[in-house]
C-alpha cells in the first residue's frame, strides 16, 4: 500500500477521552474512530490488524477440528425464553421489536442459537463429537463503556460450542480447546495465563479464564507464589484465619453514638478489625440478605449469589430496607434478631471469639458476641481472598494482581440441552441430552491487550504475526528520482515475496514519516536516503536497536530472517 493513497490520519496529541495505552494508541495510530459511547468504526489500519488476529484464531480452531459457521446477530426471544434467560440476562441485552411486535435481541452471546442448530441437525451419537464456532460482532449495553474496546457495547468475539455424547467426550473437547487457546495467544504474542473462574450468567462448571495482567484490568486475579495455581478472585477459595481461643464472655450492650464505620469502631473500642464482624445487607432479586464477614474483609458478591442459587440483580439494601431489617439506621446492623430472608455467615466469623457487632439499634453495638451461642446462619465462604493467604493447592502464599479477560472456556454440561430439549439417540437407541462446552475469545479485546503489552513512548510495537504491515519503506526525499526508484523497487520486490509493506510516498519530512511508522508500530523500517549512492539503505527494527546500514540487495534476506526468527512463513 502506498501511503499517499491510504486513508490514515495519525494524531500527535493524546485524545482526552482515552485513559489507557491501547485506547490512546488505537486512536493516535488511526486504527479506529469513535461512533458513539462504546461503539467504534475500524479504519483500514485497525481492520487489518483485527483480521490478522482473526486469522490466527481461525487457523488454530480449524486445526483443532472445529467447524466455522455464522449465526444471525438478530435473535428471536423464543430461544432465550426456552433456556430461561430472556428475563434473567439483565439490562445489558439490547432488546427490540419487529413491525409485528415480536421480541428480538441483538446477540450478546449465542448459547441458545448453537443449541438450536444442534437439536435440529444432529440426530445420532454417530455424528458426535461436533465443535462449531463463529467470529462475529456481539452487542452488550454496558452500563459504563470505557477503555476503548476493552469494555465496549459492540465487539468482535469468537464463540465456539462443543457437543459430545458423554462426560469423557466433553472433558476431551475442553482440554483440546484449552491447548488451542494457549497456541492462539502465544501466536498473537500475548502473555495470557489460564486461571480458574466462575461461570457467571452463562452457567455450567469447570470454568477457566485466560487473563492478561493489566494495571487497568477489571478483574483481580489470585496467583500462587510457589506453584502454578491461579484463579479469578470471584472463584478463589479463602483460607479462614482461626482466632486464638478465649473463654466466652457475657454479651454487653455498649452505647456508640455516631460510631458507624469499622475505622470508628476500632478507635472507639481500642481494638483491631479482627475483633469486629460487620453485617452487610443486600437486596438480591427482591430478597433481603445479610452477609457477615470479619471487619477487615470484603464480601464476594459472586460467592453470595452462587450460595443463593443465582441472581440477576445484586445491590446494597436501601436505608429503608436496612431499617425494616434492623429497626436501626445504617451502620448498626448485627446478626442477633435481624429480620432478613437469609443470613449468610462467613466461615471465618464462626472461628472468632467475643467479637463486636451492631446491636440493631441506632447508636449501640454489642460486645462479646459468639457464633452458635448468640446467633446462627448459613455458613460458607462469602469473602474475597487477600494477599498473603494460603494457596488452596500447595499452601504457599498468594498474591493478587489486576487482570483483563481475553478468553473463557466452560463445561456447560446439559444446562442448555435439557432446557431446550436438545437430544440425540445414543448407542442403545435412547434419547440423551448433548453435553456441551462453550469457548469464547474477545477478538477486539485481544487486539487491545496486545497493544497494552507491546508499546513504548513512541507508539505501538506490533508482534510480527499480527502487524497490519510488516515493513515500512521510507524514501527521505520523494523529489529525488533515484531515491523513489530504489524505494519502489524494494516495495515491489517485498510485495512479490508476500510481505505486507507500506511505501511512504507522501510529501512529508522524513521525521514525520518516522514518527508515523513508530506510532503505527510497523515492525521493520527501511529508509532510502543519500546512502543509495553507495548502494546502501538503513534498516531498523521497531522493537529496538539502532539503525543498521546494509546493502540494498541484503534487504530481502534481512526481512526473511525476521520472519524466520519469529517462526513465521511469508505468505
């Protein structure tokens, strides 16, 4: 491509709306432009990079035995009603009606569609296993779109679904997809770690996420410092800390005027957070639920939701709901005499002695409260893990880092096949529900994550495998006929070799061209200048290193060597 004919506009200034590196650089490099909040148009440069990621995904999925097809993005409500998710999915779903007042949605995910395909097309165990996938645009009405395509309302996703006759088959399909994902992210130059995860609204079991560490990631990921254990904090089991045993004391009611927060209570009682148990009240799908955790712990909403059998809406109770449950203002809730639909008690609280709780009376707390003697509830793991706790696999210390999800794999089992009566005839002539797996990759998010991991102060540094162009040929002075002749010869020869190459034939200063090449992240740059009189040009790698003066005829071997170094074939 000759840049004089190319629709690309790089930006020198950082757009005010952009907060993270990938968002800034995708705008500055002219890869995309904002259409509306969380909705972007991909410009030619951005689309080429996106298609390169898609091609890697497609190649590896095909190699793994999956078959590509394409479903509609407009989905009828009936399918979602069959699975029970039409009313469960929540406000993120874009809903619409046709001229006949029939309900539809823009597909946020496609479990129901794939299940429908399977029940209509697969009749016998002889047709199994089957793995179908698509690469398609998804739509989710995010409450707060941010970070460019990291959390947008329209995004490209690869979703795949496996159909097996038994658990052994599902296990094999799941492991196959795990290995395929490892290859995909490695080829993309992305450092992604597989971590245990919660299945969320999709359901199923044996869920794992592929996460990339990121300071602006929306997930906390728990890593063991001694073994390979890793899990999303939503999934990671906590390790209860047992308090030192004490003789049980008599409950004492203490006036605590205007003492509401944990910090205030620590000062008032001259104690530590470990001697406090806080009672937090939530509205979960209309049910009032109280959750008790130690004073220095945080409630894990996913664990609570799972303990309640799932939920759509999870929010803090209103002051009125708190008063109805406790007969007190917010800040004085406690377990004794509380009027809630469910009282959940973190296991760690049951191992505390003579602790302090709210008295369910405004301006009062209770001392010397003990679980079992003074109150009871449903005991379980309802809190977030904290750094320094023990690894559940090896007992080593865990650390916590922010991360961004780029891929997710699930063992769905029969969740959708049973609900939608998607059955096949087994070896004995009996109807059985398909055992399903679900495997997703956020394609646009993967693209942004690559940029997050590969950039410097000058712009993007594309891994060769996903770069929109491999080489930038820059004639220093386009008015110099000899420079342009040599530049075009190099450009044409590289194209003939199958290399994606840019010829910057714009009437701009060399410095401008160099800056644009760096912002766009082109892996190799060949500068054609005055040294052509000596039969030489300059060669520079975007990933680092100085300008290297080489003979013109050496250019092609130099480019080939970079492909070989990255284990890539020139197309």
